């Protein structure tokens, strides 16, 4: 009789941890799930991609729209394309560059303050937060220049401003050489997303035990209880009902 019930019991054991198949691997640390939200996937982004991935994708969109604006034939086209570039940079509802980068940094901070965080992550998180400041600053500048273009009645003036936005949009991707040492991204004040990704990957490379890609179920089902404790929702409801980001 006991043997006849064994398959059903095993099936139930599979449902509880993953709700979509049995995983033999040990559950990741909460810190590593937060890191996964930054670089791999999270349930709230449009493509369920990691926040840093979202920032990189939107930064390329912003540059592409700016390139179109630079080749535009009239002021109306310029304003339209730069408005789209600014939206890709600063939109909150569709995770623009700024919002995505802020959330990536937030989740590395969440990782660092988790009970199971390594000393490596604890030390790296505030450095990443500080080093991301220039990207955020460029996003704000793009937003301000967009407002100037939208208010302009001069095609010549608008083209000049497009050139400035183009420099900022490119720097948000690959960094700049503001100190004139001939090296792009040589110091944090020059960083773009390329340098920030390398910094994050270096942190991950130092993890012991090693960081491994987090299964989607864990990425999408980490919730924060009212008492501040992070747990996995065994019912698989996709993050906090209140809208966890």
C-alpha cells in the first residue's frame, strides 16, 4: 500500500518547490536572486528581462532615435525623434534607461542587505551605486535638452542640441573620456552601461560559492513579507501582490 502511494507523494514534492516540474538543485540564496533580477530577469519589466538588460536595450533605442533626429529634414521630425529618445531614456512606465538602472542598483543593494549576502556583495553594492551616478546624470540632461528642443522654433538650434544629446546617449552606452586621458571609461565619472556591466560581472566572478544563473521560478516568485523577510512564494503568484519591483 505504501509503495502504491509513492508516485503521488513524489509528484507533490515536485509541485511544492517549483510548481512546474521538479528541480533537484538547491534553492539559490536570496542575495543571488536579487542579483538575477539585475542581470537575468524579473517579472515586472516589459520583456521580463533583467533590469540592466532593460537599461542596455533602452539606451540603444535612445541612441537610434537620436541618430534619426540628426538625419531629419525638418524641425517636426527632430522634435518627434528626440521625444522618443527622451522617452526611451527617462520613461518610468516602460522602464527607460534611468528607471532600469536605478532598479538594477536597488536590487544589488537588496542583495547586499540580505541575510545570506557574502562580504563580496556587501562591499561591491555601494561602489556600484556610486559608479552609476554619471549614467543617471546623463539621463537627466537628455530630458532637459529634450524640453529645450520641444520649445525651440529654430531648426539650427535644434540640430545643435541633437548633437549634444547624441554625445550623451552614446556615452550612456560606452562611456566617455571627459578627463581627456585618451581612455573611454577610465574612471567612474566617465562610466556608461558597458563599464557598469563589467563591474557587476567582476563582482559576480568573485562570489564564493560561485554565482550560477537563477532559475526563472525563483526570479519571479521572491516576495517580501511585512516583517521585511524575503521568502519564495510556493504558490507561484509572481512576486508581491502589492507590486514588488
